[in-house]
C-alpha cells in the first residue's frame, strides 16, 4: 500500500512534488512504519516505487508484444493504451519514470538507477521482438530507442496539451515506419 501510494503520487506530481506526509496520508501508514521498511526515507521509497512501476509496465509491454502479430502492431496498441490511460486520469498520470527522471535523476543515483533500469527493460523487450521480426540486433536496438523516445515525448506533449493526439500520431507513424522498413523475409 505504501509503495503503491508513493508510485501514484510520483506519477502525478514527480519526486520534488511528492512529500512524505502526503504519501503517509494516502497510504494510511505511520512515519515509523515508513522508516522501518525504508530506512533511506523518501528516496529509498521512491526508488522502490519506480522499480515496481517499471516492472509493471514491462509486464504490460511484454503482453502487447506477445499478443501482437508484429512489433509494429504492438507499438500502435501501446500508444493507444497510453493515450487511454492518460485521458482516463484526466491527464494527471503520465509516465512515473519520465516524471521522476526529469525531476530528480541528476540529484539522486537511486532515482536515476530505478528509472534507467525500467527504461532498459522496456527497450530490451522491444528490441528482442524486433529481432524476432527479422531486424538485425543493431537496427532493432536503434528502432527500440527511437520508438520509446517518440512515445515518451508524445506522452509528455499529450499531458501538457491535455490532448491524446500526439500519442495517436506517434503510434501510427512509428507503426508505419516499422512496417515500411521491416526486413523482408
């Protein structure tokens, strides 16, 4: 409950905007319990919350990649899912990792590491699927970086504009790019 409350607040407000008292209130947890489980306080709790959010998103990405006929279809579905989640949250919940990275990654190795691990996991999943679709390892890794960068940027833009169009556009264009540039089997 404590970690989930922290993750939700980090996703909405970022690291700097999330206070310990707010996390305690949202989770109905005492300060003593927080420091018992997370002696490093807010930073350690945030690192764990971001790690779990990264893993949950990796599970979702894995599901999309495994249930889609190709990476291009999965990316389009991922963009649509991100757009729906953002719209459903009234544009409050973007990507917890992006928010924390922009907010605190240069100040905290714990935060930077948790975010980097999450992103690397997502990139690895996408690159593996692209390789399975016939791309060379080098090209698969490059395309994965491009796709994730475009979708993260689209998510930030969609949140700022309170309009899911950047995600829909990015998903469509990335999917078209992958289909048009895909190695022929």
